[in-house]
């Protein structure tokens, strides 16, 4: 039981590696900072990148990773129409009920449903992944030091292990993962996704797009928050100018 708890506690972006297995004599590597469209006070999400990122999640990541805090209706923020969202949701069957006979039943998902999990429960997920629990990706960016830079670096960080480092069976070397030994195999390969907008699907492109999508999932309020912040700053500047003018008017005779 204690071993299962420790395994569940040390999770990566994807699948955990046992905490006792670490690459020896290998220094941790800090993820490089990338230039994201949503960085800075005026940054916004690239809608095309968001839609491509959702496609990468849907076709690759969702086979192992759930996003239990995200609803299909939330995809409206990515630029999908109401009809497109209904069609995307209807591709999945979800359990509902009980019905009039007191039985649970399957139905097509609706926009109000959460993203369907690839596994019925954590035990089923572990059983399918050598006792490793795939991490829910709903807030993965928010929960990792380095946030989007770390996620992007991790997806591109699968390398040949350095000389002197032994990688046990079932693990892979990743220069950005803490300890460097991760149970998740490289999830991306060139051409794995055919983007609907014709963008070439290199590993770097897919990693960038799915990172953008996961950042939005972790911070869906980002653009609204930045817009409100700019309005507040504009108001404060105007208010400051008005107060300065009032002060000069009141104290004009004294000066």
C-alpha cells in the first residue's frame, strides 16, 4: 500500500516513474524559456494553435490521460461553433442514469459533459500502465514548476541516455523530467497527426500546440483576467490625472 502511495505521489506530465529509480550523476536541466503568444500583459491565445493542440490531445494524449475538469462546452473558447462542439462531444459514449428501470445506460456525450476519461477508474488506469497512474492534464501546466516551458521541454526531452546511465526496462530517459527516468514512452512522432489546417506536424509543432491547449485548460480565464487588468490600470491612470488636476485647482491661490 505504501509503495502504491509513493508511486502516485511522484507523477510527471504523463506517467510516473518509481521514485527510487533515478539517473545517477546527471544534473537537472532547466527548461529554456519559449516565446509564447499568451505571454506578457497583452498576450492572447492563438486560436489556430489551440485547435491543433486539442487535436493532438484528442488523437494522442487522450488514450491515457483524462481532463476531468474540462467540459466539451468549454471548447467554444477555442473558436469551435456550437454545432462543431455537439459533433465533437457526440463522438464519445458516456454512462448516464439510472433510467426508469433503475439501470445505468450509455448515451452520446453532450456539450455539458466533462471530457470522457480513457479509464473507468484509477485502478484500471494503473492496470493498463504497469501500475503507473497517467496524470490528469486539466491543470498540468499550472501544477508544474516552469509551467508551459516545462511541459513543452518535457515533450521534446526524450534523448539517448548519457554514457554511464543505465535505463531500466520500461523506463525512458528524458533530460527535463526530475530524475530523468520516466515511464511514459515518447508520445509524439513526426506525422502522427494530420492537422486539419494543413500545418506540418513535426514533433516540435505538436508539442507547441498541445502545450498551448493545456495552458488554456489550466488558465481558461487568462485573457479575461488580462483584459480586466488593463482596464483597471487605465482607470487608475485617469483617476490619478484627475486628482492631480483637482489638487492644482484647489491649491492654486496658495502657490
